[in-house]
């Protein structure tokens, strides 16, 4: 048995422990090989797996799930996402990262508030991914590309039918995007670690905040500017979106809009919580 985590207090097989998320792939391969070679007994393997799970549970109590990698309380404090009081409560074990992450004021900076995930067909109310809508002739190539670039720049490519999020490479393998846009989306995805143009910047702000390079979470615009993520000219554009950021085409009205304006025309899927743009 394991004293912490989802296996707490119940009998569990070594197989379940070995292939759980708490055990990294490389460690799993190494442990398996050591056991096969006779260098690690069943009892020793069980002890290692138990210790790995207990360490993972301890880490989970004090770290947050970021866009790509875990985020520490210290980083959230420096980014002015949590205050000194919350930080000290985490350090003393008086609250957990899970509890703090559930707060709207924190969640928006860790995972965002939701981008335009796809389109909604009239009549059938069927959700379509951006790429699928393009293949069906419902979106112009340029419109589809900039919406996909905004998805990539805000963290993930989204399949609204399955409610799944992918990196650009994963999306290509899953058939959620086509090879013709792969290179451009890979470039847009780099905005998750910094960007230089107003379109990806405005999309990030509209969906929760500027994504901090390296740190795998979002930060308020003023913090991003103070850290030098962009210059004063771009800061002025992002602080007051205008024609400079109206790079998003509404396929229904044929207007050029900011990302926020187009996002406001979306409806939220009651089952998935994803934002979908209805086609009329």
C-alpha cells in the first residue's frame, strides 16, 4: 500500500505503481531493466516505487501545473499572482497548491480563460475544429491560419469534439491540423515562451494574460512589460487594443476584429466549457 496520492490506503499492484503518472518514463525503463537483470528485488522495487509516489505527492502539494512544466509558489509570488500571505500558507502547509490553483484569480494565469476552440454549425450545433472547418470550405485559408496561430500562441491546439488539447506536433500526428500549416503553427507556438507581434500578444491577453517565457504560466501585462518581454511601443498597443490588433476576421460579418471582440461573439459549450464561434 501507499500512504499518499490516489492509491492511498488500498492494495495496489507493482504494475499499477510502475505505470502511473508519478513515475517518469526514463525511470520506469531503468527500474524494469534493473529488475529483469536481478539487480533489484521485488521488495526493493516496491520500496523505490513507494518513495517515488510519496515524493510526487509532496511535490503536487506545493507546485502548480503550468502550460508545459510545473510552476513553483515563488514564481507566482514574483509574478504578483499570489500574495505573500498565500505564499507563506503554502510554505507552512496550511493550504495546498490544488486549493490555491482553484481560485479564479490564479487559474487564469496558470491555464488561461479559454481561446476560440472551434466553430459551431448552425442547425446541428455540431462543433468543428478550425482545420476541419477550413477543409469543409467554411473558413478561408488565411482566417483558419490566424485562428490556429492564436490557439498555438495561447498554449495548445484544440479538438473541440473530443475536448482535447495538443501541442502543435501532437496535433499534426492526431490529424487535428494539416502539414501545410505545421511550420507556421510551430513558429506561433514559440509565443508560449515569448512573442514580438501584437496579434499573438492580444490573443494571449484576451485569454488570461501574457505567457511568461520559460516559466510556463501567464502574467499580468504590467508585470510582463516590467520584465522586458516587449518594448514600450508594443506595450501601448496591447494596453489599448485598436486597429493595430484587428487581425481577426469574422466569417459571418466579414469584419476585422480584435481577438477579444471575436471571442465575445462565441458561445460556451455547456458540456466542455470551450468557446465556439457560431456560423450563421
